[in-house]
C-alpha cells in the first residue's frame, strides 16, 4: 500500500516536526501565536469564557486532525503523479533543496557542473547541513576509464578526453571535500563510479527528484528537467536504475588509491597505499615511500599483491626509466588525474608462471 499505516503516522509526524524551518516561517509562526494569545486575553471578560474556549479549541483540533491525516495525504497522493517542468537544471536551487533535506540526497550523472567552482561551495554547505540531520548522500558519476566515456563523448560531439577531464575535476573536488568532513558527517556521504552509461540523470532531495535524459549533442543539465515525486511511476523507474548502477559501481577511493602489499622473500611484508595510472592496459603506481622501500631491497626478492588488481596473485615490480618516453607519458596521465606531479613510477606486472 502507498498510504502510511496508523502505526507509521506518529514517526512520520515526528520527522516532519524535526524538519528544519526557515527563519521567515518561524517569525510568522511567532507573530500568529502572539496574535492568538492577545485575542484570547481580550476575550476573557465574556460570559462562559471557559466553555466557549473549550468548544472552539476542540473544534479547531478536530479540524487540524482531519487536515493532517485525511486531507493532507489525499493532496499528497494527487501531487505524486504531477510533473513540473524546469527549462534547465538550476544548480543553486537544487543546492538549497539539499540544505533542508533530512532523509536522502542522490546525484546520478556523467559529470556535473554542480561540483564545479561556481556551485560547489553552496552545495557542500547543503551537504553538511543534510548529513547533520541524518540524511544519506549518494553521488554516482561515470568511471573516467570506462568505455561509456568514449560513447558519451561521441554523443556530445566532443573528444572522450574532454569528458574524462571534466569527470576527473569533479572527483578531485569531491575527494578534497570528503577529506575535510568529520567522521560523523563522512559516514553519511558516499561517492561511487559506474562503468555503464546511465541513460538518465537524477538529482534527488528527500521525496522529490529532478529527472532528465542523456541526449545527443547537448549536456543533460541544459535540457528540460522533470520534477517528480520519488514514488511516482517515473520517479520509481529512475530510482530503480540508480540502485542497479549503485550495486555494480565501485567506491571513489578505488579509482584514486590502490592498496599494495610488498612481500620480501627474506624480510617480511610492508603495506602501502599508492596513487596509480593505467597506460596501454598496464598499471603503474607512484609513491615516494614505496620507491624508498624498494631501493633498500633486491627487486628479484620482492613481489606485490593487492586485492584491487584485476589479476590476482603475485606481481613483479619494474621501475620505469625516468628518461624514457613512457615516463613522460606517465607524468602527463598522473598530472591529469591528480593535478599533482610524480617523479618515479613502478609497473606492477603479473608474474609469469613457468610450467614444463
């Protein structure tokens, strides 16, 4: 059933009472309460004051109950199927909706100007407020290294490298913001990457969503946005799509950092967390502490392991010549991904099994 059961209504009412109100609303409420108190004070001289007051209050309470539990739900159900059109995606307006959210915030897109320098500060203030009220924030973007980026670039008439750079800028901004969050807020925010084109975009706050579709030749945020209720047929369809992609996605940390364990045949093991890049289907890690550790050990005695690698088992380590063309290419890829520089790179190559 779509309606709330009688047992669910008290908890729903408590959540509604805990929803943050704007200062203007509180001011109007206080003024109305003061006017009501003043009118009651002037009316105290009338005959049968107590009985008349009880009668009027009882009637008003009955009216409130009918409005909240009968008329209100009927209006809400009627509005669930209503679709409101926005000519474009207003990022400032959406950030304001996020600020007052208390349950869910979701973003699904290839990349988004929402995380750009013009709008990110206001959005992040909204996320801090939403997480402080217990709202779960889920952000799902396209994996920059996926084939879907190439396909989306063709749809937009741009090079896939341009789309990839836009996604990487989003990820750097989000990564910096996540690091600044305290543990309480951080547990309510999660950023993940999907490798399949979503086909739709979603910007949700609590029980409302802005929905659009990935069109050819135009960014999704520049087209019409449909504001719908989450429980409407269109809202439910996009929510299902989001959940499917979310289950198949990977955390942002797995794209930015790789846990690596170096095992020395004679001297135990050491764990590292490294930045990395892919070039021509090969994996290269960079890290001053990892390179220093390798310099103190024999390479033929070292093996690398990581559960995050595509190929399980031991990997051999090969230091890239810093005067080679490959080294310069790796520096370019690393700077594009992390907006930082690296001077030493190590290739992790699956160990070759020798059999008779």
